[in-house]
C-alpha cells in the first residue's frame, strides 16, 4: 500500500505487584473522570477542537486519568492523551444496561443474558478486537476495559483471553467481574479482570474490600464514584483520605464530566438547556443525564472546583512558627514551576502578604518552607493564612499565574474586643392580637395569633415583607438520596406550616421576652418538629431568637434547620464572613476559603440546569443584607458559633417547583436564610446515602441567633 501513517510511540512499564499498581516503577493514583462525547448543539458528533478543550479543562482541574465511557473515542483523542500525559481506561463499545427493564431477575443476571449466550461470543470478541488492535500502540492506555454494565459471563472471559493472547502483560479491567466473586469459595469464578473495580461503593464498603483477606490479590479501582449530578459531589475528601492511606487503592473516575443537554434557542439570541421529556419523548430519564462536573457549555460546576482542589498536586500542613510543610503528590513531575502567593488576614483585613517563586520539590519530596515571622506580628480577630498555588509560566491549557491549588490555615490570635452597643429602653405595647416592641428607632411587631414576628422596622425603613419563619425545608438537590426525598415528600416537607399552641409575654426587667409553644408540620399529619421559640428584645435594639425543640422520631434526618427572613424589594447587598466566594457546604468546601465577602443577592445563585438548593455558605460567622441606603439586618450566632447563610430572590419552594433554570423568575423580595445546620450534598443520586456526620440528624435542637437592624457604616460586624 502507498498509505503511510505516522504513529508516535511511547514506552512504559505498567505492572501490578502485591496488589499495588506501578507505572515505571512508581506507585500511582488515578485522579480520574468519566468522559462521554457530548456537545450541546451537535450531540455525540463532537468537534475535535472541543475534545481538545475538554482535555485542557481536565488539566486545569488536576485530572490525570480519563475513562472513555463507554466506547473507544476518536483515535485522535488518544494521540492527545499521549502528548498531554493522561492515563486512559480505554473501554470497548459494550453495554447491556437495556436489559434492566426488559426481563425479570436480579439486575446482574439480566445484564448477563447475552454474556452467557454462545451465539454472541464472536460479537463480544469483535468489540475487544476492534478496540485493542486500533489502540494497542498508545502509551496513554493503562487499562483495557471490557465494557460497562453488561453482567459477566463466558463471553467476557473470551474477550479477556483474546486481549491476553495479543499481549499477556496488559491490564484488563471489567467492573461487573466483581459480582462473580464467591464468598464461599473465597475466589473469583473465572478471571476476566486484573483489577478489583467497583461502582459507587460507600467508603465503608471500600474499607471492607481493602481489609478482606480473601480479596487482596488485585488493586482496588473505582470506575465510577462521587456522582456529580447537580449540587455535588460532597464526599470526595473522605474517599481520598482512604485512597491516600492504602497503596492498594489506586484511585477512581468521578461520574461524570459533563451535563448532557440539548441546547435550543431561547428566543433572545441565546440558548436554553433541555433534558429528557422536554420533547414529549417517552420513555425518558428526565434530568438523570444532566449529571456532570461542568455545564453543557463546559463552565465548571462548583463540584469540579471541589475535585480540582481535592486532586491538587501537593499536601500542605501548618508546622507552626510561621512554617508550612509541603509534599509533592506527583509521582513523576516536580513542582519547580509552581509558586505560592500568600496572605494573612485578620477579620478580613490584610496583615501581611508575600510569595514564593518556585517550590523546587522533586516528585514525592517533602520540605518545610518559612512563610512569615510570627514575632513580627500580633494577630487580633479571626486570622487566617491562605496559600494560593499558581503556575509560574504559560501552559498549553492555562496562562502563567493560573491557580492550581489552595490551602488555608487558621492562626492563633487574640479575639476581637467586643464593643457594647448603645442601649435604650425597651417599650412594649400589648393588645389582644399584637405585641409592639419599640427600642429607640427600631420597632418590632409580634402576632400572637400565629406566633410569628411580623414586622421589623429601622426608622421609616421596613425590613420584613412577611413574617420570620422557622425553616426545615430546602429545595431538593439531585444528590439527596431517593430514600430521603421520598420520606420528606410523604411528610409534606414542601408544604410545612406552623401551628401556634400558646404565646407568653414577659415584660419584666430591661427586656421583653415572647415565647411561642409551637409545632411544625402539615395539617392532618403528625408534626415533624415540636418545641419553643423565644424572642428576647434587648436594649441594644437587637432580638435574640432561640429555638429549642425536638424532631419527630420517624424523621431520620432533616434537610436543614434555621430561620428565614423575607425582606422587601431593594435589599440587594449581601455580605458574609465564612467560606466563599462560591457556594460551600459541610462536605463540599475544598475550593472555598474563609474571608469577608461582599456580593449581590442576584449574583449569589448557582444556575444548575435543573434548579435545586444552591449558594449557601458554610461556617459563616456573621452575615448582613442591606439596601442602597446601607440599612438592613445583621445576623450572627449567639451560642452556636458558625452557621450557614444564604440570600436569594427565590424561596426554596420556587426553586423546587421549577424544572429548568430558565423557568425561574426572581421575585423582587430577598430571602435571607440563616441555618443552624444545613445538610451536606453527598453523592446519593447514584451512590451511598449522606454520611451521618454531614446530616442534620440531631434528635433535639437548641440554638440562638442575634438579629440586629442597623446601618452598615454604624456597625463593626466583628465587634458585635
């Protein structure tokens, strides 16, 4: 033939020794992502420039491995992976998931129907042959995958045997092979996978596998984990603590890279995103394929930011005395091109800053760096040392100065001195229906009939558009497990109301105290929360709101518990001191850092394709929302320390009712939420239930918020 194709070759030594995966003599970890060919306009016919940009995005997010779920990609894809240094799980075009609903039996048995049918043997082998013979010279391929969710049978064994006949030293992967393990025999019934591969095991299950004496002959790899659908995943840190602790655990690939959505014109020159059912298509999977780390246009979700900072190529610990110990996590690449920009802030104000031009750390090397001299400073207030790790030079995928990692440490400091607020008399005027409390230029109106604080005014400015509510509900996120969502739905979580049993008013001393005995639930249903809410109106014009009660025993967990304030139109400025500048949750905050942040209520919203709870801020110390004149509400925890805060132009019910982001119409009012506890995000859409330590599972609750109407320029939020 006259046809000549130039093929670039690479050389690698890939082995498994004592159940540990080695590449060129080094133990490795796969910081991976599953990738489908997907484009919002062209579907699976993805332009090659788009494919290359996907790989650049992976580089920007510290990803080093990619699984071609669930078919071999464009041959140029592997050429790019060879050049960029990715580790590839090359997967054959084989899936039998469709049998899940077409026949009876255990899902593994259904998927295995064709795998054990001799009439299909040649077809199975053909899938392996086409993949292997085409891609065998690509150095980036580390695992050859026999397919996805196709059960396991004799035909998979034939695929395995074929690949091994072509090269006995390659590593073959197949996740469903783990279902052929016999506890009774203590071994696999057949051997068609060289790695122990799992999908969505809990961390406890991973520990069980690693500790099993009978299953210790293969590396453990998670071909799919940390389901990234919508607001999530929220358990990456915990998985990677375990992965790093055991050499046998070689990593995994997050499910999955992109939201699959068809973009259609929105009538205004732009596009809107659609999903299953939007075209009267039946059957459909709804938004279940809108499950990626990036939006269809490749803008990253905060979930991909989380992955980036969990995957960052270093460990850093504060060693004391102004020193930080840094370890290079890379196995082959030094950190000589990585620098650090650092600063120290007390109560949000910069005290010191500097930079380190190059870390000069060899692979796996650890070294202590001197960042600052503690004797030169006296820290007062909330003090944090923040390290921003950046590339010093331009890369193909990012310009010089691009941040590849982040680490923050809280430093010892003297607490900020509290400033006593001016005080005045607390005057209460009680009628049959209302209690009006006046403290200087602040006025509160309490409705005894409903047991709610109806009005707050600062001078002539009204600060409430509707009564203050005790809130237990959040718009469900995609990663709230089905079991939780079903239970919340059955108890009417979306339609909760407050039943006021009694109100007592105590006007003794220099304060006024209003106590409400109440229940939260849906009419005709047993309450899910019962207790007391006490409002203490103080001479400094503030009100302390204490919630003391218990949830119903049948409620394992709550989505949240806190207070909701709906403020009138015009309250657009939002400030908080906590984890930001993007949304953060108890289990999803590696990309965030503690600081003082100022934004707008409109901007504080993450536009997921399917609307859901978003943009809360974990570990908030204080927050405030105010209007153009600087008048608003200030809030901090009184006996609870940190809390979660949020401010949006939507109620949780509005967010829940919308099926698409483009359907949301913001209201003019502002919804300020301060939550004693907000549940984490987890990855329960296709994985384990949310871990107990991230759940709102307390049996009883006792918390207090201090609410203060004030002008911004008259209040130091750190001194209150």
